């Protein structure tokens, strides 16, 4: 493990992991049940440029305005949170953003320089992803509304007043992108490709040269551009296919004056297409990787007459170039983070696994809370980690090479590898007892017949032991494991088993009503918290009785992700996909409080040093204040 300054990334490019606390310019909200420490500024989701050349960053916790030549500190901040989609308005002074409001997702129009915010669309049937576009003159917002039937709706881009809607046939119901031509014709694609005319007429384009995956998002009198860099021209009333842009792409943005179209790919190329000149005027390449690519919702690149900006999904930083020199970045915004999916806390440092799939990017690092120094583990294709509270041992569950066997390696406090352990073929997860003496892992073996179920192996051992204390085998695929100082709980599918560590005696076996997606055990071993696909439950280990908790938060998804107990077993905390953390009484499941700060899925919860810590896909890590 190498020690790096907090802004360094393997000595090559600036890294997003730049710890920031709630300093004097941002005092923490009043206690109780409020963050006492915040690390990282969040995650950037969308970029746009205004007419004066200013860069707008729509992020998980605010919208900020920057001078692209000297982007830090921001010129202005606007408290619009949870931005997942943002477009530059043709007025050159405002943006439209899909953000989190008090009662769900809303579309707002924001003037970043003045801080003015106008709600255009209140919480509606947007679906999991907003499909929307602006008319070229900026007067109308066109968007796809979920429901029966699915409809293409048009509203005033200032007031949100309805301007009409068109019911979409099933073959267009899941259209992801919209392209609006200056004459008002809207192009969209799902299973079919169609043009919707201003009078509501739907024209099927069955004989068009569209190929699978062509998602049009820009249209003018000349033709269409798709998110993947595809191009087509309008010729004598027909549509003819043109040569694609040179580089692969999977998203794009339109400049406020429609003079430039910017195409991008996660960990790939950023290209700027000059609409008047009909040519690519800028191409830059971001750091690449192998394995599954990290990525998230939003508009990851934009261009002005002088600058180009792009979100680097490898680090969450915003990279900025001068449009005439793609070889040299002129600035970066690096206070962002992708968030952590595993979090281990000690007095002076955090060890975390970033929110990213297993790939060739580094995922494990330790941050010193006082200095901000970062230690980066030079290891990739990581599935899970676990670290002791004293920082002396770090377990890493990883795949040393593609299609190779899985390994668990123990690293010491200096980051030097020690003993390694081979496990089964399919990766599960790691778990560690709070006292740091015992650890466990789940993995899978697969039968010869594809029709048969795999076998999950749940194994645990003490540090320094010469063999596994037990290898518990259960049929099934979805496995979870958690340890307290005296017992281990394993779930596989609907099965739940609790085993005492002392003599490997089974304390409890039961079948849950639904598949278990996450599990925790109180430190005294008395209770198990388990999240099913329908609702969370608390299980009494002695009696086997279950207490069912509320299945959902009002208006929010039911697919909870993580949970933990406090050290005394008084409370159970459950992290929700929309960001809230619900505090329950452990004895009867009663809801005590809702902790609100995160704006995206809560991925890690842990109790350390007498406080609750949480991390989210919104890019932030939080230590909570008094919760009693």
C-alpha cells in the first residue's frame, strides 16, 4: 500500500478522493440526528455551459457555477440536490434539472448565477429515468410520462403549464431518448422508430436506415445524431444513413445555442461535433479500464466555444480542456467521490471500498482523517473487503487475473500482503467479528448440470488458525454473512442459519418469507436484522420469532440495501435506496427516526466509536451526531 497525497491517483492523474468536512462556511445542521462530519463534496452527474462560458455542474448535493479556467472555488452554489439529469436552456442563462424535491423527483429551472429556482414539473410519473428534451427555442419541455397509456407530454419550460400529450403505442412505450427538430417534429425510438408531428400524428419510420441501438437525441433541418455517435440525413423526404462519429459513445449533450454537440463514453472518448462545420473539432480520451465499467445517470460532458468538460468516471473528477488543445487538461474539480460500498472506521482513518464493479481500477484506500492523506491499495478486480477496527488487518476478496480462481489476501497495517486463502468459484462476501478475532466468507460452486442449483459455502476461521472452523454448505445462489463476537449468521435465498462460534453449534434455522438481500447480527448475538425483497425483519435468535418492519417509505423504493446494529443492540439502522436511513428500536422494530442527508442509495452502514457512519452512491461519507 502506497501513501499518496489526497489529490493523487497512482501518480498519474488527479484523484477525486479529496476529503472535505463541514467547515465554517458550511456549519453542520443542528443535532440531534444530524451529520457531525461530512467527507467529500458528493458526486457530479451532469455538465452544461452557459452563454458567458461558465461551467455548471449538477451534482448529488448542489448545483455549482464555475469559471472553467479557474474552477475552484465555485462562483456560486445553488441548493438543488440529487441532480441526475440537466440540460442547458437556449436562453444561455439557465439550466433545467431533474432533482430531488421535498416529495420526490421534480424538474426545476435554475439560474445558477442568481440562485433563482422555479419548479417546472412537480413529482410525477417520471419512471426510474427521465426521458426528456427541450424544443430548440426553449419554450417547451417534452418528456415521457409513465402510466397507462405511456404518453409523450409537452409543457411550458417556464411555468410547467400543459401544452398537450400524445399516447404512445406499446412499440414506443420505453423510448429512452427524444430529439426535437426546429419545426416541432419529435423523433424517438424503442422497438420501432417514429416521428411525432406537432398535430399529434405518429409517423412510423419503418423504412429508415436506423440500426439497433440508434437513439436519436439531436435533430435539425439537416438530420439526426444518436447517442452512440450515429448520424442520419434528411434527403428528399427520406432518411439516409451517414458515417458515424469516429469514436464510440453512449451519451451526448447539446450546447445552449445548438452550435455544438458533445458525445462521450464512460472511460472512453469525449468528442465535440461542430454543427455548422459538420465535423469533429475536439477529441480527448479518458483513462480506460478492463472489466465492468463504472457509470451513473447524467450528462457526462459538455462544450462551449472555448472549453470542454467531462466527468471522469474512474475518479469522479470533472476534467476541463481548452477546445483547441485536447492533449492538455487546463483544470480539474477533484472534491468528488463515487461513494463507498464498504466502510471500516478507526479513530484516525477510514478504510473504504469504492462504489464500482469489479474491474481494473483501484477500489480500496485508506484516508487519514486529520491530514487527508490517502493510501491506495495497488490491487484490482476486488469483490469485497473487511478491516479490523485497529487498522492492523485488511482482508481483500479479489480475482488475481481474469477467469482465474478467487483469493482472499490478508494485508498488514503497512499494506504488505500476508497469508492468502483460496475459496470457491463464485464470489460472495466477507464478514468480520467486531472484536477482530474471527472472519468469514461466502462463495459458490456450480454443478455440472446448468439446471441444478449452485452450492453456497459459508466458511469462517480465527486469524492465525491453520484451517477453517466450519464450512457450512447450503443450496442456492444469493448468500449473505455477518458475524458478532460469539456467532455467525448466514442467509442463502430464503434460508437463515445462526451458528455459535465456540463449538459450531447451530442456534437457529428458519425459512424466511422471501429472499434475503442483506443481513446483520447484534453484537451480543441476540437478534438478527434481515432485509427481504418485500420488507425488513428482526429475528430473535433464542425464540426464532420475527418482527416485520414497515415495507417502504412513502413514495420511495422498497429495495433496501444495507443495515447495521449499534454496539449495544438498542437500535437497527436501515439504509434506503433514495437516501434516508431509518432508525428502529431493536426490541420491537418501532420506528424512532428518519435520518436524512444522502440523496442516493445508502450502500454502507457501520457503527464505530459510539457513532453511526454511512456512505452512499451520492458520493458522501457521513458520521452522524447524537441519535439517542
